[in-house]
C-alpha cells in the first residue's frame, strides 16, 4: 500500500514542481458553512485525499479531525471546542486565508479491493469546524 495518496502538485515543462499551485484536479465536493457559531461535523467524501479550507469573516475557524469512534454520546462528541480548558482543535485558519491539508490517516485501512481511497488508506472521514473567536465566521471546504 502506498503512503503517497494525495494528488501530486503540477510540474512545469522542465519537470520542476509548482508548489504554489494546487493539484491539477477538479473538486469532488464543495461545502460552505455560514456563521459557524456551533461546532458541527462534516462528512468527508470517500475519495477525498486533500482539502482546501477557506475561513472568512470573524476571527477565523478552528477545525478538528473527527475519529470514526466519536458519536453524539461518545466524547468528545464529534465536535470541536476552540477555547478554554476543553479546547481540542487541531488547526486554526485565520480569517481571509486558505489552508490546504492532506487528509490524515486514522486507521490501518482495508488494504486493496475497494475503489474508495479513504477506506483503502484509512483516512479520516469527518472534520468538525467552529468559530475561532466570538465573532461569527464562515468556512468553505473544497475536497479533492
């Protein structure tokens, strides 16, 4: 099983990597959450290997990769907390900025035999987002 599961960055005619460019693939799914004042989990598509997350308005967005074992009754309840003693976020995206992420591995995966990269490689299948501050922010997720 390969560990390089994310779409590669493009290369110029001379073969040099164009690091400032995203992978040359179309988005699989785009999702926008306006005024993300309450934490909510977003299901990531089964073939998504990377994400672009754009935060706008307010003070930015805090996100957390949500394990498959978390449910509404199992702590931390498939949510993210941006501040205080219970803060549990993995990343903060400041307002007006785009961050790109390779979806991390959560499990060993299923190996071969399935066409869905998330299951085959064992990638996280959910991400939670919430405002990073008290002023409402919105967030745009683009899955590749």
